[in-house]
C-alpha cells in the first residue's frame, strides 16, 4: 500500500465538575480541561476505503460497546470535511493517553483530533 503525506493532531479531554445535565437546559456548568489527550494520525492511501486503528487506552469493553457510534462519528466528520473514502483511501490511527471512559470527553476528543488532522 502506498501512502501520501501524514498529518497528526491532538485534542484534549474534559471534565464537567458540576451541572453536567445543566448544559442541556442552557444553564451554566463548571467545566475543566484535562491534560490527557487523543491524537490522530491521518494518512491518505491509494486504495479506496477507511481503515481505523484505535490504540487509545480504555476501560474493559468500552471501545467495543462504542465502536458503531465511533465509526458513525468518524464518517460524519469525514463527510463534513468533503473526504470521500470511496474515491481515495484514508488510514486513521488514534492514540494518546486519554483513557476511553464515559464522562472524560474521549469520543469528542477522537473526532476533534480527526477534524484537526
């Protein structure tokens, strides 16, 4: 497989310390950033299609349970950015030290790191 230039970016996690559900009702919440991050390495390939390699740490079975949602979010992001994986291939490698767990912003950090790449 031949690949083209690589781009790698990073996005950080978050913690909502107070009022997590408040934001649904447009009421202020207390939010903090965490130093843990997800990075995304993006490579265009000559073969059409999407390959996702997820090397992020995770609580047991978290990534398996969230896989369909994650692929959907990745596809929505690529579509929004005008990337057609049926015409040119994309290989995404996710890593970093942000542990995939509910409430830390791992899903958002994954697509933000992709959007930045």
